[in-house]
């Protein structure tokens, strides 16, 4: 029942065939360097052998046995394919021991930090502690026009990063010439009313707005139509000095369909939003900042770095409390003042059931830095 060196075993996710290299996941759940002449065999939860892994309580629903033979990160992702971090995370059970949970978290980090090849975006971890995810739109010839494939890849990357508790924030950016110049009109042009209704067209674009982690848009160049709407789905917008925002759908015989009439009005007020939507006129980064659409404006070559720096700062706080705070702020869009105040107060009360609230206040009293555990 003990696995053979170099062997691969079937699982519900398919056959995993991992090649030999420098890094591997050891049985203690830690990523280690290769020891010459030694193979490490471990299942995802750290069981000692294959027979144990088949009945392992923490992964019995997946029954995955992985033979890590010094498998490098890039080969892991290449061979595992669609078994992404989000799939692994969805199988984690609540009653696993602390040790198992740590091993599972380390494995999840191993997958989410591994490079994955996308067609329309680039996705990577960045920052001094590698705790900020950076998603870069990558359709330069189309000025990052938002086609269905690009939107699907953003959703896929967000699923990976949301499953990793070590990632504190996410940055979405484009190129210096265009954040995103709009939706892919060639792809959209043949659509009919019946198709739009039957497929609930554009409903999948809301994935960014539904993220539980803070998302920062780092906008350079054009953010028009769907590109402007994508930026507004993010929690904070940083813009380069030459950034331009607009909702030009009126010139195409249609109207915004992914938040352009709603989020601009909430961010900038009725008059400015109406002018943008009825004329298709673009506004500058400075105008967007004055109107409340943009948080800060930076030189074009600094905006991504500043967005990452902001993400790193957010990442120093408790992910649990950050999530509660984000929910409370977003509730202001959907509730009356009295309802919002009640919602905020209940979330404030809820923090007193967390270890991180106690740690934060205790650290303040003791004049030391807090050590948050996301509990």
C-alpha cells in the first residue's frame, strides 16, 4: 500500500503525474527543498501512506492521493490543470485538527501562488510578503476589451485568491494605454434580445463586486464603458494622471449594462452621472477624483505600485474584520441611514466574538503590534 517513487495514482480529480525538481510538500505540511536521494510521499492532508489517505476524514470526499516527488510549482499547476486552489479549498472540512488545517492551508498556498497560464490576463502574487494578488488584463491589441473569455479568467483567478487566507487584497490593472477600453463590441454585436434574456447576459460580470476580499483598481489610460464599470466594481480606484473614464454606450445605440448608470450615480451624484451617460463624454482622472469616483491620482508609472502598497497595508489587518468592515461600507448603498446604522452596529457587536478583536485591543493596551489570526 506504500506508494512507489515516481508513481502516480488516480483520484476523483484525475491522474496526477508530478515530475522531479527542487520544491516539494513534506509530510509536515511545509514546502521544503529537495534532499538528494530522498523522495517525500504525502497525501494532501499529510497521511503516512496511501491506505490511510483513502479513509482520511479531511479529504474523504475527494480521495486524492498525491505522490509529491520534489514537484515544482509550475509543473504541479501544469499537470493538475483544473484542480485549482478553489477546488481544494472547497473540500476542506470543518472538523479537521489544527495540524491538518495548517497542512491544508500550506498546500492551498502552494497552489494559489503557483503560476497559471491564462490567455487574456496575467495573475501573480506580489508585495514584500507576497500577500497581494495582482491581476493584469492582457489583450493589448484590443485595448483590453472585455470579452467573455477575459471575464471568465478574472473570475477564475478571484476564486483561487479568495480561497487563500494569506492573501489580504487584490489589485486589478491593465496597461498604461488602457485599463479596459470597453466591452468586446464584435463579440456582443450579433446578440438578440431573446439571447440576452435567456442567458442573463452580463450577469457573470458581477463576480468582482461580489468578492469578499478588498479589490483595488489601478487605472491607467482608458476606462470606458465596461472598463469603467469594472473599475467601479472594485472597492477602491487609484488612477494614473492620464486616465480617462467614460460611459460611451449611448453612441452605440445602447446603455450601460454592468453598473454604469447605477454606480456612477452613487459615486458622483445624478447630474455628473447623467451628463456622462447621456453624452458619452470622457472625464479626466482629476475630474474623477474631485467627483468622488477615484480615491487618489498618481503618475502613470506609480499607480500600480501605490495600489499594491495599499493592498499590503490592508493585508496587515485581520481578514475577518476587513470583511466585516467592507460589508458595512457597502451596505450604505442599499439601506436607509437608520437601517445602515443598525447593520453597522450589529457588525461592530459581532467583532466582540472574535479573537482578533480581543488581540487588537489587548495589543493596543500593551503598546505592541497585534498578531491577528483571522479568528
